[in-house]
């Protein structure tokens, strides 16, 4: 399983947009603008799509799909701080959305905000415990950025149990190798501490 490098845009039909346009859904009637932004993004006009999404969220700060989509585009453009802010807004609009939490964590990690990223990965796991990719990225964060090896091993093991592809050349194999490396390092530390 190779994790995607950026989130995918919410592609929604006109009836879905109209259904989501109720005040309870936190959206206004921005269906036409959403369609324009999606079309721009689809044809590689990312800056124009970002501009349209930002217009929507300036008019309605609780528009989940616009925040999520603009954040997705910004992640792909390497604008991690801006993406982080929009994923935060999306996760505030819909705090039960595991994807928004996951991508908020990814953006935080890219910004170097590791403890906060860890909290958001754990929040995403609480919302969707069986999501292998979240466990994998949490393990990588703990392992390489926070040097918290034992918790990383636990997350790698959970990931390996959930990953259906079991590709020895992909993430599954990486997790297996990291577990072996960490456990071997721990054994060497124990041997080195023994009195002669």
C-alpha cells in the first residue's frame, strides 16, 4: 500500500451539492462555484480553483467541502501552512470526519508540528480505527520525527495487521523492516548495558 501524497478532492454531483446546501449542513448555495472550482482543478488550473474555493469560504466559513478541497490543492502545491489552516477549519466544521483529521495531521507534520500531528492522527484513528494508512503515517511520525520507537513499533504492527496488500516492496515491507530494525537496536542496547 503506497500512501497518496495528497488528498483527493471531493467530487460531488449537482444534486449532492444542492442537498448539502441547507443551513444545517453549514453551506450556502455555492453549487455553481463548486462546480467551477472542480472543473478548474480537473484541467490543471489550480490557482484559479484555489481562488474560487477561497471565495466560497470567505462567504461561508463553515463550508466543509470548499475548505477540504482548497486544502487538498494547497497540499499538492506545497503550501502546507495554508493547507493546515483549511484542514483545521474543515475538521472544526465536521469534527467526526476522519479524512479531515488525517489530512490535518499530514499538514501539521509537513509544518514540523509533530506533537500536534500525533494528536490528530490519534483522533483520526479514534474516528476510524481500521484505517491502515493512518496507523502507518503515525508510526512513521513516531519513528522518524519523534524518535518514539516502542509506540512506533505498536503502530507498525497494527498497520501490518490491517494492510490488505502485504506488498513486501511497499509500505507493508517498510513496516516489517522498521520493526526488525527497532527491535534489533533495543536488543543491542540491552546487551550493551549488561555488566561484564
